[in-house]
């Protein structure tokens, strides 16, 4: 098929590769414009732009798709379908209607659960037992369109957002190739009205660890916010991110370090911190981190 691909972050790259490998003609790639990044704040292309250019594909990054000029350029591609995955711009109706088979979105949740911006984070933070990918026919609503295909798998007990992100990206790549191959025979299924939840964008204010919460909630917060923005606590003037954890046995005052390998008491139960990061430093496994930090049992983390 003649395809317009629309995506921006690393999550989208395996999907682009899968479409190329399946033999589809990628007529044009749309992604977000380069953004200032790094210490020098130089414009950095998105992962999708970098990969598309390496593949020799034409790339466009309009600031908006609401102008008549942008919509005419999109329509002139004369695509059979647009594949959209974590693109980052709202698609006006004129864009949705332009390809012969419309626009198909790869959404990283089991719709109608977790419509919106952060479905992977929210699934872990809510303690969901499973998640998956839906191939959705896009309409004007926020992830409200009918679903063509879906696939699910369990969320692993110690899985972080980045780990789940990678598994879902691979699943989405396989599923969209299957959907395009079977498109004439697929019947879009309207989403049910029951079970709708919204995955609000992650706010950095959610990242500070409240040790008075039950251990299960702290563990889900740590894993759900790893690697970005990273759940954190303060030790003196240092802000320390926690990027990995598992539930552990133990009890004590909320925030009390119970063991040298960083089992920390919560309001109920305890968590074992497995991966940590000081500001400006690389992330480290707990054993390596402790060689420098030496947070001793009895310390109350989170105190000034």
C-alpha cells in the first residue's frame, strides 16, 4: 500500500521499520520538528526523522496541520492509508479524510481503557494486570474511533514503563502489518461506553515519593515513572531518582531504610530499591549506588 507514516518518538521507529520490511511504499513521513536539546540547546531531530532520513524517505515536519496549505500538501501525497503512532499533533477532519482508507492509529492500551497521552505509565501506576495494543480507525475524538485489531499481554511484576514501552512498540509493529494485510476483511468495532478511562499527561508533581503510601502504590509509582520523569526522594540537598523497585518484606517507620541493600519501609509493607540515579550522574544498580551513597539502615529517606 502507499502509506503516509506519522510518528515522532522512539516508540514509533520499530513500526516504520516493520512497514518498510513488509514492502509498503512509504510515500512520506510526518514527524514533529527538531527541538532544542542537550547542553548546547541545538536543534535535535526526532528519532523518527533520523530513521526516515537514514532510509532515504521524504520527511515533513509542519508545525500545524490546520492550514489549507498543509492539508493540500497532505492530500497531494495520494496515499492509500496513513499510519499514526505517537505523532504529537491533532489531525483535523480534512487530514483524517484524505487517504483512501483513512488514518489508522496504533494506541498502546486496551481501548477504551487509557485513552490519551500516557497509557503506558498509567497502566503500571494503576496496577493493571494486562495491557496491549489497539489498531484504531481515527475519528475526530480523543482515541474514540472504532477498533480494527487488538492484542493483549500481561504486565510483568517488576516491569518499568521503558520495558513495557519496548514490548508494546514491537507488538504494535506486528499488529499494524497484519492490519494492513487484512484491511479489506476487517470490520471496525465501536468502542464500548463502559470502561472508559483517560491517561492524563504525566505531571512532574506526581514524581515525589510519599513513603506513607502503601508499598504497592510506591512500587507502581517508581516503575510507572521510570525512566521519565523518575520518582524521587531527597537526601539532604540531593534529589535521588529511583528507577527500579520490587516489593519486599519488612516494616518500620515510613521512609526508614531497613537494610544495606536499600529495602525501605512504607506506610504498609516495604519496597526494595533496585536502581537509582543522582542528579547529573548515570543510573546505577543499588549495590553500585550504595558504594558511594552509603545510606545506612535506620536512615529516614525523604527528610531534609
